[in-house]
C-alpha cells in the first residue's frame, strides 16, 4: 500500500494516519514531523526550515523532495508507506510520479476553512511521537500530558491564529490544486484511486469510511 493523505492543515491527516498505518502495517511519512525533528536537532536544514514554518510558508520543493526520496529507500518502506503532508505542491507531486513512485490511493480529507482555526488553535502535540490531541474534540486522558509516555504536550508555535491564516492561504494557493491534479490523472492506467471523505464528521466516522474504501483496495491487490 502506497498512500497519500491530502487535505488542509488541521483536516485530521495526522490523526487518521495513525489508524491507517497501524491497520496496514506501513510507516507514516510526515514531512512536517521530519522538519520539526530537524528543527529540534538544530541542524542547518532545521534552522532554515524554522523561519519558513513559523511564517506559515512552504519549505522549498528541492529540500522536501530530497528528504522524501531518501526516506522511502529505507527498509521499512518496502511494504509501502503513507505520505502525510506530502506532496504539497504540483512540483512535489510531479517529482513523485517522475521518480516512478506508484501510488495506490489518494485519500482526501475535506474540511472547510471555518473549522480549521478552531481545530488548530486547540491542537496539542507530543513532539517525540507526533501524536496529536485536541483540548475539546480529542482530549488526552490527563490534561496537557501524552497518553502513552506521560510527557508534556506542546501548543505548536505555528498553531496560533495569524500563522494559521497564512497556512490556510498557502494551502489554497499551492496545495488545493493537487485534488485536481490527481482527478485528472485518474483516467490514466495505473493511476491512484481517489477516495474523498467528509472530514467534518467524528474522528471514528472518518476512520471507518476511509477504512472501508482502503480495505476494498487492499483486498483487490
Ligand atoms: P499541518 O498538517 O498542521 O499543516 P505539517 O506538520 O504537515 O502541518 O507541516 C508544518 C509545516 O512544515 C508547514 O506549514 C510547512 O511550512 C512545512 N512543511 C511540511 N510538509 C511540507 C511539504 N511537503 N512541503 C513544504 N513544506 C512543508
Ligand atoms: P493535520 O495533520 O491534517 O494537520 P491533525 O490530525 O493534527 O490534522 O488534526 C488537527 C486537530 O484537529 C487536532 O487537534 C485533532 O485532534 C483534531 N481533529 C482531527 N480530526 C478531527 C475530527 N474528525 N473532528 C474534530 N477534531 C479533529
């Protein structure tokens, strides 16, 4: 299974990625998590990325494509993988296709802008694992603390209202077009199947609907 999760920031990609990766036993490749790890380690890439991420802009295609190409050569990606937050531009999608990386399905999680600010301003993250919670919609068992490790959760710097607005603008100008990109591809032989899910439903309903479609795909391969 080689899958892409598409949708605006806050759509629930990271949340759903957990379920999908566990069910099909594939690694989650989150470019956002990879960049945050580089920031935390203080590497040159991290220093460059932090400025861009804090502004709600996109890190350059060359850097991202390089990171992803290297990541998918690792052994754990042999049975497949799930891209979460990649591709985010047409150039990234084209580079993936041109590298001969065949994708089985693109799962689009649709959520309107009005819901996004509330989702992201209430998001709390566990930096070590990438696990996410929401203060109201998906609270941890103990307030402010990761369920698994007991470590403190953080409110990401880019999950503040003005940066959220920039990220949404970036999504509309550069990423949204990818649904059209994959819809047009669909006519070609071997193109990924498009699965669209209404992301305003509960976390469990989104999970079940995506799972039903992906199970069909897994069963037919
Ligand atoms: P979210 O899913 O909440 O939008 P991510 O964790 O996926 O956030 O990404 C955080 C930030 O990292 C983005 O706003 C962007 O600056 C950068 N980033 C992540 N993935 C990519 C990508 N594929 N291309 C360019 N920039 C990226
Ligand atoms: P993304 O990876 O697309 O940026 P996340 O999975 O991090 O999105 O979810 C963003 C926020 O919204 C998190 O706080 C998460 O707990 C919450 N969330 C995710 N899915 C739903 C849902 N279906 N209903 C309500 N809140 C949700």
